[in-house]
C-alpha cells in the first residue's frame, strides 16, 4: 500500500475516534529557509522526488510559503512527515548513501539559506478532510511552552473536546517538539483549512467562545504562547 494512502487512512481513522492517544500518530521534521530563488528550489525538490532515491524514500514532503512568520526571516518551510520512527531511519539510510541526495543538497544551498529546523511528534488529530485532497491549504500554528503539563493537559482536554473546536471546518493537530534547535516552544497546535475564510472565521469563532475563555484562564500559569505563524502549502509530494 502506498505511503500516501497509509498516512491518510491512519489520520482519518484516528480522527474518527477523535484521537487523543498516548502514543504519537506520526512524526515530522520541519526546516525553515530564506529562499533567494523559489523556482530553483521547487525544481530541485521535484527532481529529487523523481530520482531513484526520492522514489524509495518513505515520507510525505510539503513545501509551504510563510505568510506571517513572527521573529523568523525564513520565507519558506519544508515539512517532512513519517508514519513511524522506522521510516525515519529508512529515509536517513537511503539518503546517506545517495548521490541523488547530495545533488539535491547542493542545489538547495544555491537557492536558499537554512534558518531553523525541528523534530516533533503529532500526538492528536481532528481531521475532517484528507490532507492530500486539500488544494493549497492554509495553516495557522500556535507554538507554546508548556511549563506544567499536569495543569495544562486537563484544560486542553476540555477545549479539545468542546463543541466549539469540533465545529472548525478543517483539520487540527497537537504536536510535541522532540528536538527544536533554535525554535522556541515545547508544543504546538496547528489549524489547517482550505481557505482564509474557513481558517480565520473558524478560529475567530473559537477564540470568542466560552470554552476558549475557560481554557485561557485555566492555563495562564502553566503555558506561555511563543508565536503565531501562518503559511500556505505550495506543493506536496507523497508516496
């Protein structure tokens, strides 16, 4: 079964159960770039994914353009999603021995400058649409530092299970940073929708709800909001 279908089935199955599993649903690595030649970067990514090594690599890759990026200078980001840690190891092994990967890195350096990177686990998902079928979806990500999980999680659970969050017309993910480099925060919540109207109107409705007011009051001492970023997906490569 193709990786694209495996990840889609995994996410949609978990979301049907309104997933709040203890173990990660999948893993990710993200990279921020200040891109001087967007066309060259896109071409380099296309060429690598079409190469012998790229066709074997067990991951899904998403290229996004940053719209609102806070303190960061990066214009684009690359998100790489893996269904398991074993898939991460397989991808690393393939790339380490690959001239395709070396060629790609050279072209990437010519077209951009790396600014940040992190590794994370997606712990929960509320998914109404298969991500692979969404056309240029827009994401808004709240990054936060959780100082006291014992106090934070009960309040977040209540918000997560609220009617207001359930009405959001898109997908919602809770992630936990495993290694964040120079990226602030221990956790993040990502809202993904098919257009600005669905994203902004949905989040605005949530922010003005009693459930959100209760959540903000409850976590005022247990978490710090670090950043709010917005990006739009340009292209997705799936297996």
